[in-house]
C-alpha cells in the first residue's frame, strides 16, 4: 500500500531509513563488542577454555544470528505496514 | 473481558523510545549489580557462558513477546497472552508471577537507592528514604505514563552511556587493566561451575519482556513494541558484554563474585575520578529507573488481573484526567513496603527470579498456542511476524527449564515454595474461571474465531481487515 502524496511518501521512506540505520548501527556495535570481549577473555584463558571453546562459539553465533534475523523481520514489518497504519504521521 | 469495570481506556501516546526506556530501565540495574554472582559460581568463563546462554534465551523470548504484544495490544502482557491462548489458571499464575517479579524488584531497588543516599549523606536514615523513593515514583506513575517513561529514558540513557564511555576508555588503553585476573579467576570450581553459573545468568536481562506491557498505551504498537523491544535487547547484550569485560579485568575474581556494586568498584579500581563519578551516578540512576519501570509494569499486571475479575474489579479504574490505572498504581505502595521491610530481601529477589523464569516458560508456550489457534498472518491478527517460529519458542522453553533446574543448587526451598504458590494459584483460578475461554470475545478484538472452534466459519465472515 502506498500514498498518493509524494512528499509524504518521501518522508515515510526517510523515516524508515532512520529506523534501519539505528538498528544496523546497534547490530554492528553488538557484533564488535561481543567479538572483542570473547577474543580477549578466551585468548587469556585459552589453556582452560580451549577444551570447550565451541560452547561459546555456538551460543554467540546463535545469539547474533537470531537477533539479526529478528531485526530484519522488524524492519520488513515496519516497511510493510507503515502506510497502512500511518506510522510516521 | 469483563464488562464489570468503570474504566475508560488508557491513553495511547507511547513511542518506540518509551518502550526501550521501560525495558532497559528495569533491567540495566542487573548489569550494575547482581550478575556478578555468576563469577562466584563459575568464574569468568562460567559468567561468560551464562551471559551468552541467558542472552540467547532472552533474544528468543523478546521476539515471542514482540509478536504477542504487537498482536494483542493489551496492558497485561504475559498475563493477557496466557489468558487468551492457554487458559485462566496459567493466566492467573503468570499475572501474579509478573506482579511479584516487578514489585519485589521495586522494593529491592528502593532500598539500594536509600543505601546509596545514606553512603553519600550519612545523617540520612534508610527507612524514611526508602519510603520517600517509593512514594515519589508512585506519584510520578499516578500522574501519567508518558512523564514516567520519559524520566526513565533520561535516567537509563545516562546510566548506559556511563558503561559505554568506561568501556571504550578501557579498550583504548586509557585505563590500566589486569589481564592476569582473567586467567586467575577463569574456572575456580571446575566444569560444574559452568553449569552452576547459569542460575544467575538471567540477572543480565531479567525483566526485558516487560517492555511489551505498554502495548495498550502505544500510539502504534505494531511498530513501537517490536522496534523498542529489539533495540532494548541489543542495548542489554552490548551492556552485558561490556560490563563483564570491565569488571573481569579490573577486579580480582574472588572479590568480584561477592561485590555489591561491581561496576562502581571497577571504576574505583581504575583510579580515575571521572569514571568513579560517572559509574557512581549510573548505579544510583539505574536503581531509580528500575524502580520506576517496576511500578509501571506491576501496576499494569494488577490492572489487567482486576479488569478480568481475577482480583477485585475496584482496581481497574482509569483516572479521568491522567488516563492511568491509578488505583492499581497506588496499590503498589503497601505491597512494595511490605516486601522491602519483610527482612528477607534476598529470598524475595530469588522469588522474583523464579517468577520471571515461570514467565519464560509460559511466554513462548503462549506464542506456540497463538500460532496454532490463529495460523493466518493478516494485519489485524499478526502485524509483526516473528522469525524462526515456533522452533525458537521451543528452544527458549528448553533453556528456561535448564536454568530453572540449576536453581535447585542453593535455592531448593524457594523453588518448592514457588511451585506450591503458583500451583495453588493455577488450580484455584482454573476452577473459578473455567468458562472464561468461551468468553474471549475475538470478534471484539477484530479477530476471527480460533482454529478448530465452533464459530470459526462465522468468525471468518465477520472479520474485518486493514486498520490497526
């Protein structure tokens, strides 16, 4: 569903881009911070953690993958319904 | 829903940043204190694993809550989801669990604020300051949800920025760290410590599901709830990783495991005044923000229970001027004071965690039932469709039960008491409201009749599509 008013439509896409940038920025920060912390801790404790490091890899992978897919779903949902529900009026 | 209440409707003004402020505001206190018991149980490696396992569970729970909250748009949150999709017994248990979880946290937060105030001004007494904090936050919530959550946004943002600034200063070498602390306190209790540490993993994120409880007061719940909740979840994941790293390289593990204010202590160990002041302020503000969010969420849960006659419908009145559930808000005062001065606060907090874990089993289960009863994806029924469902719902339940089981070490009696309490609530309210599922008025919500019901065909015909 789209609008007939081009100015309003442009405003909607601009606001949607704002939401997208916000979420992508936070996701990028999340990946960087998790990667940094995991590297620092596991590298210092590798003599002990080397035996079960895969547990950390599995859970950090799950966490980031599910959150990323979730954020993409949120973005798609906003894009799909933004004109219908007039999110940015 | 009962017609036997005098309420109008709650005002719909909240935006995504309010949802973020409600969720993160309640939870961020758990990153300033409490999470470090994971270190006492499992060392730095146990704490890291607990943070990741609990984080994975909460990501999945928050996706379930986003879908359920944006679909139902009701103030009761987990209570209303259980009422609509499971049954009255589960609904009452979850409603009471949410109420207990948040009101116990409010009491704990108010006491910590009073202790911090007393440490700054020794002439102050803890008892009157605790009363003052509870009364002040109740008054703010009485006056209006927008003012309460805007206050939360400011307090929470300052507390979060304090962690971020401290982390980047440390990561870029402005603070002298002790990497040897990581190895020295890596795994003091062996492999069993990895498992034992899981019981305190929820501290990093406990209460984020409450963000969806303001759905009824959102201007556009289909956008505000999923966006605010996911932004909140990412904020907490970032904050948790930063907090763990900062404390682990600045405080020896044996001291970190028993610290009362670990982030503040890490700042003290850095020896830099700016961080001591910043993290001290952050500790204070995050306690106030958490207590404030808890008043908001516990009152909404009580309001929803009252609206459906699970408790007296007298509490379901909405203020004619401020559009807040003012009686439910005021009723938080005596209960919070009772919790605060029971003398068993550590037990009360553990009861709060157990109540939260009960919700983490029943929220994904509500989503599974919701998907089964209403498989169609229309704008009216399901404006936000969560990904990877129902698989992540089953996975979240499995992790929640695993964490539940670890509470048996050290909190056996709390666990048994909670099972008895919620078991009695389940059977009592199941019996008292055995016909309430029939009373769910799906058409009034603009939904079709649920799959498999007698009225499914009729429901499809009357269902409208389109508006929110």
